[in-house]
C-alpha cells in the first residue's frame, strides 16, 4: 500500500512538469492529498527526489510526452510489482503555484488512479538534493 502511494506521489510530481511553464520543472514542491501534506518533491530536469515524513526517499525519472503529460517511473536496482509501473501523469493549473494532478498506470491493466495537488514552495532546491539531481541529469 505504501509503495502504491509512493509511486502515485511520484506520478503527481511528474504531472507537475511542464514544457510551457519552466516553473513546474524545477524547484521544491509539496504534495497534498485531501488537503493533507503527504510529502515533498525536489525536481530538476528529468529527475525528482520524493521525501516523506517517515524518512523514506524515492527517486523517479520523468519522460515528457506533451506540455501537460509525462511518464514517471521509479528508479530501483530491482523493480517489482508496483515499483515497475510506469505512470502517466496529467496536470492542470488550479491556482498560483498550485496544480491538480491525475496519475494512472500506463503499462498495466490495474484499475487505479491517483489524484493530488502539487504546490510549488520554492524555486530553490536544498543543496544535498541539488547535488544528487545534478548527478542524475548528467
């Protein structure tokens, strides 16, 4: 269940990317489900790092499809079950620095969708995460 939520959050972040709005591609974001904060995302280029209150961190690769859709996949040495799902993310602006996100599995027949709100909190990325993201994007 936690892995489903984690990958759904990854998708959420992917949805937040936009080729038209570079503000969505880079920065620090918060993810909300039902008005509750569930995690933070640090995003740069084709990668993001997700951090959750329990201390879990995930890395995901983002592949742009259109201006408002992206594929998101977790990066692990061994991918299995939910971890191997590629998520198609769609996003739309709902306010200043706020985006609605819908993520669905693109490589599986699983009847599941993830909905959340992504809020950009800063253009900047904490140094530790910035170093990791720069390395991943090389």
